[in-house]
C-alpha cells in the first residue's frame, strides 16, 4: 500500500463523538475503573462494535473491553490494537466543545470559549500543518484526542477491512482500557484472555512517531525525623525535619532534573514534599532509559542521605525505593518485525519515521513485561492534557493508513 486511503470522514465522525463523552480518571479513587463516567464510553464502544459485527466482544467488571475481527488468511500471528478511554485529570475533561479548523492558514487560532489563542509562536509544530484540517479545544477543556483518536483510528481501520475482504489480515484483537492516565491501565489486563501474539498502542503524538523505548522508573521516598519543641525554648533541643529535607534536596546535583534534561537523559524529580516538624518526606520520581542509570540515581540519593547520617546520626532519616516500570525495549527487541514493518510502511507512504524514545511510560511498557510486546504508534495529536491540545485530521488519516499497512504486512509474517 503506497497510496493514502481517505478515511477522514469516519475518523472525524468518531473523534467528535468520543471526545464529547466525559471520561476523566481519578488517581485518588480506589474503584476500577477509577471513575464511573468511563463506563459511558466503554458501553458506547461495546454497542458500536456489536453493530459492526465484531466477534468475541467482552466487557468485564473492571472496564476492559475486548473484541475480535477474524482472520481471512491462514497462519498469521494474532495482532492486538489498543487504546485507552480515560482522559487526564490534569485539566477539565467535561463538556468538551471541539472546534474544527479547515484548511489551516498558519495563523493563531482563537479558542473561543476562553479567549486564549493556539498560536505557532507558542507551538511551532503548527507551521508544519498548513492546509490541514485541525480539531482544537475551545479553551475551556482538554480535547481528549489522547486517546480517543486512537480509538477512532482502530475502529475506522477495522471498518475498512470489513468493507474490503480482499485485503489480507490475520486475526485482530481490539482492546479498549480504563485508567491509563493514572498509570493503572494494565493492572487488571488479562493478557491470556486477550490472546494476541503482540500488539500496538495507538497513543502517540506527531506524524511518524514509533516508540519502543521508555524510561525505567522508580519512586523514592526520603523521610527525615525531627523533634518538636516550642520555638521559644528550642535552643539545643529542636530538630527541624523540614530543614533537613531542604538540606538534602539542596545537596543533590542541580543538573539531574526534568527541567535540565532531554532526549535520553534521565532525572531525579522532586514531585512532592509533605509532613511536619517531626517527620518530613520528599517524594521523588527516578527516571533513566538504562537500568544502570536508574541504579546510579538511587545510589545518588543513598550517598546524599549517608552523608547526612554521618553529620546527624544514623536515625536522622531513611530512604525507601519502589520499582515502577521498565524500558519496553528489553522485550520488544525480541520482535524486530514490530519496528521494521511500520518503518517500511511509513517509508512507502512518504512518512519519515520518528523513533524518539518516550520520556515517560505507556501501557505498552507494562504490557510488554506481562508477556505482550507492545510498541506505540502515532495518532496526530499534540499538546495533550491541556486546553491547547489539538489534532490534525490529515495526520490521523496517515496514522490509520500506517496501521492498515502494518496489519497487512504482518499477516504475511506467519
């Protein structure tokens, strides 16, 4: 497939329908899904796939919606296609009012609900989208293209394959999941039930993104212990845990932060400080693309704490580290076709693959270590998680074509 198929109409119709459904997740919730509104989109998608005639449709009590398109060729691997239904709690996700900008002219776009502007001065990537059809927010909410564009792409491609049975494909397993934005997407994902040999998440950003590397991640908590005494009679008695926490943070290397790192550089990120005079905690995110680099950052915390223990005593503080997720590259490397095939499909379509690593994590990272190798493909969305989020319909269409070509090519790898 070397020419683009125009799927703009179904893609836009689906995207507009899905983004209007409120699906924000909530990290403070203990339910699964974390918010009841995610069920609204899950049930809508369940009904839509039933009308499409997909098979093996299941929606479990945790909010995991699976379905199948049977193969029309023999001996092809089973390919999974994944997207998440929730939107980020970072910004308002309710009452989304999308704006459609046809034939974008390169000027600032007024976000009419808030008075803000989406301008190429602030967001230079817009300059590459002249003539495109853009979908933006009105400034009062995020858009939700992360990841409702992925859902729209998957179902539009499935629908096209149904209408063109002459196109060869193996069995396709579709999975729509909750709570990705709060890091719980794979927590209740039944890999065995899903039954795919490998998968893709359709959850990437600009044109050409193909991601199979992400951070190794750990969470660290440093706790300092103090002694509360009335400040009027505190000399020689008070121990201020807040002051020791500040001393610890100031002793860390200034260059190892998110604000001073890029590309494959890792960081030590102070995310939160809480406590009181007698007990203060610093909460850190440790990130690095190499396990050895992550170990070095943990060692940096331990060495800094040990230096303070030498000054104030062994019991002045403690460090607790929990491993969070690992670099999917370790697992995806055993399946080179998952990278080489979409790269070739992009090249055939005149798209330059962008293999930039993910400076974060994805459902695919965790799923890869659960036995389902899962790289990430672009959708065309940008500026996720806020009011300046937008997506190019033209790039969405290119993403759908890359997915279609990848499905066909992988069906011949059986």
